[in-house]
C-alpha cells in the first residue's frame, strides 16, 4: 500500500514508534511517505519506497502563532494527490488527527477518499489532550478517525474515561525488532563507563516533570550506599538542571553521568544492569521495552500501561508512584548478587520478545486493509 505517516520527528516515544513502523512497513514492500516538519530522528535511510516530505511553515509577522496545522493539512493534500497515497496514519492526536481530518475533507473535493488511522500515544490524551482548551477538538478528531488505535489497554481505558468517544479503540501495543539485537553488541565496552565491580543504572527520557527525575536520583542515592554503582542519565529536558543540582547536594555528582540526547541508546543499554522508570504516568513505557530487549531489568512505577510491559517479580519490580523507598529496596534486591541480576536480565529479554514486531506489524496491516476496503 501507499501510506502517509504523520508524526513528531523528535526523540520522543511516539515519533520513534511511527518511524520504526514506517521502516518495517517499507521493508515489507509498502511505499511509505513521512510527512512532518523535520526528518525523523531514527529515519536514516530514504529510498525507493521510503520518502520524507518536509512541512514548511512560512513566518509571517501578523501571526502571533504560526499555523502548523494549516501547513500540515495542505502538505497532506498535495502529497496524497501527487503520490496516489491510499491511507493516512497519524501518530499523536494533537494536532495530527485534526489536520488529517481537514486534509481528508479537502481531498473529497477532488473525489479522493482516504481512510485515516489515528494512533493515541499517551500524553496526547492524559496530559495535553484533556486540557479544556483542546478537549473538544481532540474528541472530534478521535471520533472522525476511521480507525483509532491505542498503545495499551490502560490508555484505551483512560481515553474512554476522559472523552466522549463514539467509536471502537483497538489496542495495538508498541513493538521492538528483536532480530536487530542479535549479535550486534557482543562487546559492550562497559569498561568505558564503569569499573568492573560497579553496577550500571540507567534512565532515559525527555526529562519532563511527568518522568519524576528527582525520584530517579533518590533511588540511585540509596542504591549506591549499598554497592558500588554508576547512574547514566540520557536525554534533555526542563528537569535536567535541577537533577544535576540534586546530585551535587546529595554528594553523588561523581557517580552520575548526564549524557544528553543520544543516537546510541542500544549501546548504552547494552552495558546497563537496571533501568529506572518512576514516571507519574506512562501509557506504555517504550524506553523500558527497549531496555528489556537489551537484557536490562526494570524498576518502575505501576501506573498507566507500564504493568503491561514490566511484569512484577519477573522482568523487574513495580511500586506506587513516588514510593522511592520500595523502588530502592527492590532495586537493591535485584542488584545484590550476580545470579539474581542475571535471572532478571534474562526474564526482561524474554518478556520483551513477546512484543516482537513480527507479532505487531500484521495487526496494523490488517487494520489498514479493512480501513481501505471500507472507505
Ligand atoms: O513519554 C513522553 O513524554 C513522550 C511520549 C510521546 O508521545 O512521544 O511518549 C508516549 O508515547 C510512547 C510511545 O507510544 C509511550 O511509550 C510513552 O509511555 C508515552 N508517554 C506517556 O504516556 C507519558
């Protein structure tokens, strides 16, 4: 099929899922067109059946806010017409589903009927979308999509609770490409990061409030009192500076490495022992899944869709949001001896394997097929 994918091109989870999905679909012979304001971070290879179309928003002094939705829907109309695209898949409701619906309506003027799939990712519902300023537009865009998918059961439940939804929501969990990880990093070069006897704890996020960065630091603070350990913090965001200050005031600055954004997530996860995800809410927790496939055990909060990914007592442990004590105690339990740690690491990999793309991709293809036939 010829498919247009709209997403955010950033390091964030929804952009990564959309990009990896597009790449996998292209490998299966579909023709994929990414339409967004910058080339997506993980989209390195463009080719015959994988294209990128940049949305430009011309600056005009009259506009206090430049109208991205307008530029996006116009770009969608032009690209869909030019390449005879058959289906539109938008990731993240705001403003993508809204712009997509407008494009769909405009295309009908040319006798083109294109189905639109909207995938809900989390913050578009739980954080931004439910704000009264956006809620009517988000409700409308979801209801007007031809197919709506959610990345977890928890997010589906939350969406139905918050919005007046008149249609079915299909749950298609996020995925991982297991084969990519076979024999890639046989030598992780762990010694570059830590001493032989040190445990390596990792956190990766966009350092927003919702990630509860101080909890990450406090959990680590307790761990390093019990055993030699290093904390690797990957990502950029508004909470980063405060986190650096907290490390300084707790006297653990020399044991914490802030690496910033990285394109080498798998290399970092390869030498990690434990991943911390104490988020306030998380519709899925893709970062945890990426850690698990790299054989990293997880300590997380038990909120949103995380319990669908991190299985308590198997791939790691879960605790209530903000319960730093339990999280630290459980982390120490996992890390205390090599045998226990190895067991959790292997389990994490096995649980993550269930989210292999080979199981998930056909679910999207089936939906595309149905949506196209019933357009
Ligand atoms: O976590 C973020 O802040 C980024 C956000 C996004 O939309 O890119 O991630 C959301 O979508 C990911 C992919 O589906 C999920 O794995 C994350 O759990 C979800 N984040 C939240 O729900 C907070």
